[in-house]
């Protein structure tokens, strides 16, 4: 057993392992037996197996006291457990006629190890914050590779044989996961529409020395307490293009393998959408609790099974929301029913829940939706005679999860829909109150651009410092507790063609240093929260991690860095921050959604309870084990940016804010006829969620 085998076995048990532990096991006379012993004795609360978790004396005593036949029997049993699900491919991967999409994954998708010393502090969880679900934690940094940094490829070791990465058949549009190798030039992750039998995920032996252990990327200025809570439940799904092949999951009894995250109403489980999420608490007069954030938890290397896990997690959690509203049955049960023998078959209302895998129109103008769940697929007809239902069906997107109620045709091959159910926000969501002070919401600062509105920005800083000429403005400034920035702090380098022609600062590090200089002028009592965007120095694939530590170090101590998206609490107020790149997809796909009214796009996200419903479109999505784009629980405020226009809207007691920009119109925006709304700042009262718009132009 070599190092790659050790890493692979540990990953399939859903642990990580440090380089020291790998070397210790590899140097053993019986590495297989030692690894089996370690996995059977390690505490379930351990995330990264280190050398301190390897009890060589205990192993020696165990080996001496165990008979040879016992060891052979136990080892063979454990080996079957570990390797039974090591390579899970759907029937499509071996059937050329099914024409699946393939995925070519460059080495650069994995992320650099900034440190090999985990700094997570484990403590008793806050009793105020409840939990009931689980997900996998990995303390691995997510920053963009920069020069002189090692590349961490050890989330998934290289296999000796070529690996076929077949993306689900519903991904009709090739996906581009832009993962920069440097801060200047992005790499693309191509998803061709052809069957590719080889994967380019072949990490070098030289770089594999970083293995699995690395730092949790958190603010270097304000060290939070980190809490862990967990539960687990094994799953076994059957065949579907979204969800993998029947019986392809490992038969291991380990409760750490391929867990599903069962969802329930947010009122039942408190703030968590997953109880094993690691959350970070930043105490003080203006406390912040980060509840859900990809930073330090990314495990994606583009393996086929990761796509399966991603879609399973999305379906499981969203379908559970819908299941509380309809009595749905598995799709497989529809195919087993003999409808010809039942006189009432055409009138009986039946409900199913599925992920939309295809949308077509008939020659008569009706719509046909193909829905998939873990048991199979089924076609649903929406007739154009039902105007209201047909209009709703016209706004349905690929890959969103919906419920459908209707009757089945006599031959049992088609459902005639009478109702479509989206996850949506419940009507009884109550507005939360009890906090105080104000939060300032901004985005798209674009420091370094020649179009950066520095004068307006300096006026804004004077306002935060209480140096405005107006008494009313000084009174508002005195009550500001939080400044939340939804991405694009700087203009970046190489983001679009000929960008250098519109840059005043040509070095991305100098751009961040200049931005940090501005942020150091903000009063220390204001807690600053910074999330990245597509112009920032992180990977282009979403969810994006927080800015790397070497850039965080430029900023003042009152700054908290989170990923994109990130769910957090600001002294009891639930805030979901997302840069908003999927607004581009929604504008292109949903009738009536426009850049001029960006809050309408956020409303469409909320109805679907998902920030980026369509996979493989303009937004590059990394298939993580957990879908970080699911909106659960329902926040009090959703803050987005990206499109440089201002929009504020309320929907079922949820405040939707798309903040503007601090950049004037660029040449690209002129070509697409996009008129930005710069230097407008929404300020939210955290007690009653009233919004004021301040102008600094």
C-alpha cells in the first residue's frame, strides 16, 4: 500500500490525513493492517487524522493478541467496506449511446496549502444555536494559488488508471469552472459534450506531499471560536442520471460514508442548515456568527461521484422542504402501477418531487418537463389552456427542484399537471426583531480601476467617521454597527479582455493594499465583513472561499473575511451574502427579470430557495459535498451585488438588497447598454429592517 492508496482509503472513510500520519503508516511493516486499526479506533469527532491519533503501542498489542485467521477475516471484511464504493459510475459511463457529458479537470482545481498546522479550536457549542443535520468538514484553505505557493492536490489522490468523469446528462450546457493558477490568468475547466474516457486529474507525486492537512482559512486578525456538532445518516439511492447508479454506493456500515443531509423547517432546528457545519463566532459589541461558508471545507477535485453527491444533497434538502407541503411518492412507484386496470386512474391526483432535467415544447405549444428523483425519471405535461400554470411553467429552470401534482394517463407514461410547487418561502415567516443599530450594505468597490469613484468613496468614509456636514448624517453614522461588502473589493487583473487599459493599479496586490488603506480609515467600532466576488483573487468557481491570508493581513483587525456565499448572524439578524453572479443566468432565462431591477432576480432565487439554480450555465459551480447555494434556513436579509445597479424589495418578510457600485460605467458596460448606479448606499435598521438610501455622488 503506497501513499496514494492510504489517502484514497482515508478519503472514502470521509476523513482527512496529515502528511506525518501518511508517512508513519507507510513506513509500517503492515501498513494495511495499521490503517485498518487507525480507522477503527479514531474518534468520530476527528476531522484530520494526525500522527497523534496513531497508537503504535496499541496496534502492536492488538496484532500480538489477534490470531492470524481473525486478522485475515477482519481485514478482508474491512477492505470490502472501504473499497466497495471507491469508483462509482452510472450505467451511462459504460454505454456510449447514452452520450453523457465528460469533464476534463486540470490539476489546478485543487487549492494551495497555506499551512500544515490546523488552528481549529474545538469548544462546547453555544446553546442558543441549535443543530440537527450534518455535513463533512475539511479544514483546508480555499485561496487562489499564487506564485511560490504549493498546490494542495491531496483531497483526491491520483489513481493509477484513467478516470472517467461523467457529469449528469442534464448538464446540457458545457460548464466552465475558471480556477486561476495565478492571480492574473484563469484556467478553464471544460465540460465537452462528448464521451471522454480519461481524466486530467493526475496530481504529481511532487506536490502530493501536502496531502490533506492544512489550515482552516479564517481571519488572521480576529480569531474566532470554532464549534463542531454532528450527526449522521447513511443513504442508498438508486439509479438516475442526477443521482448515480443503483447499488453503486458502498455497503459499509460506517456512518461517515455518503451521508445525506435531511432537512426540516428552520423553526425546528434553529439556525443550522447542517449540524456538522463548522461555524465561527466573532465576539464583541458587534458580534458575528458565520454559520455556513465554504472556506476551509472544499473537497472538490471534479470526480464523477462528487457531482452525484452534489445533486443528491441539493435534491434531498430541497425536496424535504416541498415534502412538508405535498404528499409525494417516488417516481419509481408510478412505473410499477398498472393504470389500465383502474377506472379512476385518470382522475386520481398523484404528487411527485423531482429535479428538472429537461424542458421541451410540443408542436401544439404545450410544455413537457422531465423530472428526476433518486428512483427514476418521469415526464410531466403542462397544457397551455391552463394560463396560470403554463406561465409558471415558463419560468421553470433546468436543475431546480419542484413538486408536481396531477393525474397519470391510462398508459402510465405521462403526468398531466394541475399544480406546480416550488420550495418558496412559507407564508408564515415572521419578521425577527430585537437587535439594534444599523448595517451598511455595499459591493463592487473596484479599487484599482480607472473608473473607481474615489471622491465619492472618500465622502462615504467621512460619513462613517462621523465627519459629514449634515447633522442627520452624523446621527445615522453614530448608529452604524456593521459594514458588509458583497464582493469585488478590487478590479483585479485579467478578468476580461483589455482590462489593463482601464486600470490605474496594474498589480493585484497593490490594489488590495490600496483597498486596505481605505478600510483602515473606518472606525474600529464598526465590524467590517468582506466576501469575495468574481473580480477578487480567489477561484472563479463558486462557492468561493474567503480571500487568502496574505491578502487578509493587509486589512485592519475589525475585518471578518467570509466566502461567497456565506450565511451569518449579525447580533441575531440572519444575513445571507452572495455576490450575485447567477443574476446573469436569471436575466437570460426568466421572463421579466432585468439588470435594471436586480432585486427581482434575487426574488426568483428565493422562490427556488437556491442562489444558482441552473448548473453549467454562466456561473461556474464547484460540485461540493454540500450545496452551499441552498437558502435554508430563510434569512432576514439577502444581500447581493455584481450587476452594479441598486434594488431593494421585500418578499414575505425577507429583505432583498442588491447594492450598487463605486465604479463608473466601463467600456464593456457601454457595449451591453448597462447603466450603473454608483455611490448609492443602502443602510438597514437592524431593529425594524427599514432601509435608507444615501447618495454620495
